[in-house]
C-alpha cells in the first residue's frame, strides 16, 4: 500500500494546527455552527482558546472545557 494514499484525509499534524484554526475562525459557516452548538458561549472566547491550543490534544481539551462551561 502507498503510505501517502490517505494524505487527503489524515489528521492534521500539530505544526499545521495554527493555520487550520485561523481558517476555521474566519469561516462564517464554522461561526454559525459553533453558535448553534454552544449558544451561550461567546465566539471570541472560543477564538482565544483556539489560538492558545497549539497541540491537537490541547484543542480537544479546551473545546470540551468551553462546551461544558469549565474555565
């Protein structure tokens, strides 16, 4: 099997995440999805947490903390 056959659907590498977060934050569809999933959470709070999350596990942890209202 070709090891690069699934590059289009592989998880992001940690060094790619800051650019991915910036792209997501700027996407109106993402903003709308977040506001419908977490209606009481200001998008600015999520944006700040995304910028701080430089590793994939830290993003997941921060996202769950925001979703469940844990500061």
